[in-house]
C-alpha cells in the first residue's frame, strides 16, 4: 500500500530535485550523465515509495549516487584546471619565443609537458626553444615526440627536417621535409627546403621537381622561383631559367630581389642576350644593399656577369673594370682573375 507524502518528505524531494537540476548547468562527461540519469530514477522512485523502509533504502542509494557524482565532478574540475594551466604555459612559451627569450620559453614548455604530457603543442614549443638555444639533439627529440603524438603535424615535420639539417643528417632531413609536404601539400617552404637539399648534392632533376612543387603550392614564393631558375641555369636550360626568374621578380618588394636579378643576368648571358644581361646586372646592383648574408656573393657574381656581357658587346675597358670589382669578392676572385687574364692574352 502506498504511503502518504509528508510535508517534510515533500521538502526533501524538492531539494533533491533542485540539486539534480543544478547539475545540468555544469559541463558533463558521459560518466556523470549516466549517474545523473540513475539519480533521476531514484528520486522518482522515492516519490512513489510504498513504505518507509523502501523509502529509506532509496535514500541510502540517493546519498551514494550524490557522493559519486560530486567526486566525478571534482575530478573533472581538476582535469579542466590542469588543461587550462597547460594552455597558459604553452601560450607563455610561444610568447617567450616571439620575444626571443628562449630560456624562458624552454621553462614554460617543460611546465606544459608536466601538466599535459600528451599535448603535441607543448613538445613543439620545447623543440623550438631548444633549437634557438643551439641544442640540436634536444630539439630533434622534442620534434620527434611532437610527430609521434600528432603524425599529421606538418609544421613539426618541417622543424624536424631543419633540425636534422643542422645536425648534418641529410637523409633524415629529406624524409622529414617530404613528410611535411605530404601532410600539407600547400607547405611551399617544405618543398623548397627539399629542393635545396637536392640542389646542394647536384641532384638537379630532383631539385627541379621540388622547387616546382613549391611554386605550385605558392606561386608568389620568390625564393622557390629563384631556386628553379638557378637549377635551370646549371642544366643549361637558359630560356626556362629566364621564365622562372621573371616569375620571381613579380614581387618588387621582396628583399632578395637583387639575387633574382643576378641569376637572371646569368641566364641572359647563357642565352647570349647580352643587352638584357647588362640591364639585369644594373637592376641587381641598384638593389644590392637590401640583401643580407648573400650580399658579397651576389655583388661579386653580378660584376662578373656584367663584365662578360660588356666584353661580348665590345666594351673591353668596361669588362675589365667589372671583372676587377668581381675579383674583390673572395667567392669570385679566382674566376674573375682567370677571365681578366684571358682578356689580356687575347
């Protein structure tokens, strides 16, 4: 026979129901949702309990479920707090990297790894910090861990490739850059660096293939066009070199434009278009001060190319002047002096 509900009992049920509803405003997990559904059932059964003994048993069950739910929610809150702290540490590491405070970046990244050891971004930040600090082996380890946690992380594969280059591990670098490009075919820089690796070992057809992929991924990537042009020059395919280098010159604002003009002058000389070679040389020299590390190399090379073009135009004095300037740069000294001797003997 069903028992009558007392005012006190009604109050208790109201409180229980209010508590149950309050759980709904918090972020839940499947485990909490399951316990909550079970608690809902117990509350309903308490409202229709046939006698006090049955009610008391249900109340015991209610209290147990209540405790379990609170424990689950506390654990969830702790996990959420840890995730938040991890994100803060990763953001701090990235901020330190931007500020070039690499020791601080390492510390923040290591803290993030303690908080979230399965987060690939934490290991990636550590890899960048170690790389900037000159710890190539440590950076390789961090980037490898990043790619283990997230095999599709193209940027991590690229950074791993750079670290392998720094360590002198060419075959590993080739594999890493290839994987970066495979994971993200639009990653022009990965294909460009792969092209450089092949170019440096005179595997020119493979270099061409990868420079082409870089330009297909980003047709405004002037360094890739320059790489393509250089390689065509080495293969004595001067017209294709001219086409590639002219594409690289579309961006008039790039700071490397002088190098493209130098290689274009070289291609014009190879195609015996000497007026164009002189004009390209002058454009190179007009922009030479914008170059960074390659400035001396390009300056010597373009004086040599202009000298050769002037010689073919019959301006021997001008040719000698340009070749003498080329000989001032160590990279071109032997070649320029050889050309000067040749002109003198002729």
